């Protein structure tokens, strides 16, 4: 399965004031994109509907029945990865023997294409990889973090970042970000295939 995730905003190398909050904020950006993928990709939707199938009722039309079965299915699957009050639903899991390959276009606010100006690239990628996976412990979430109403389940790409089998990164200079007049040295635009 091939698809793209997009992110624009700050991406630090881990030494910022609140790394747990930044990782979770990035995780939230990916959550909404992955939720849409689950809702719209035929195979993912079929898997969720099959897991949450409900008995037909004379009150529900077939489309409502399908939507309710989908919601029940993703909720049931998310309970398998309940961590710290969140029902995470990773797409790539060890149980299904899945791995993923990432192809990343990494645009960064660098003056002369020096890698370490906004933080070393390997540490910034580690921050990204942590944001792509479920938070395993409370210490990986911001203090008092609770799921928002639309975050049950909380969609993530990975159960664990050791399921990444290949990474290709193409870096270039970030010239601007949508909706921002000025870019800051830690700002990035990521297109992740």
C-alpha cells in the first residue's frame, strides 16, 4: 500500500523544552490523515467493517449500517493497543508481520544546506519516527494527556519504529510554509511516502 503523509511545522532534534508535547502534536497531525486513510481505503475499511459488523436493523439504511460497523471495528481494534488512556490503532504491526519503507522529502530551514543548523538530521528523524508510532508509556505523552473526542481510536502509522525496514531521505531548503510569513530555524515541511 502506498500513500503520503504531510507535516509542516517545528521538528526539533530532541533538546527542546517539551519533546513529549512536540512528538504528540506531530502524532496528532498524522492521526487525522491516517483516520481518513482508514475511512477511504477499501481494504482497510473492509477489515474494520468486518471486525465491527452489527446485525441489520430495519431502522438503519445500508450506508448507516456500514458506517456504524466501521466505527465499531476500529474501536475494537484500537482496544488491542490501549496505552495510558489512549486506544491506539497502528497500521503497521508485528502481529500482521508488516514492515514499512519510508521515502521522505525533508525540506528544512537551513541557510547554506548545512545539516546541523536547525538540529542534526538523525536526531530530528528520531523525533519523527517516535511521532509515527504509538506512545508505549505515559512518559512518552505530555503530562495529563487525554484523547480528544475524535481520537478514539488514535490512528498511528507504526506499532513500533523497529518495523521500519528502509528509509530514504532527500533534504532540501525550505523557502516558505503555507500560512506563515516567516519560517524559523526548526521549521520543516515533510512529505512522507
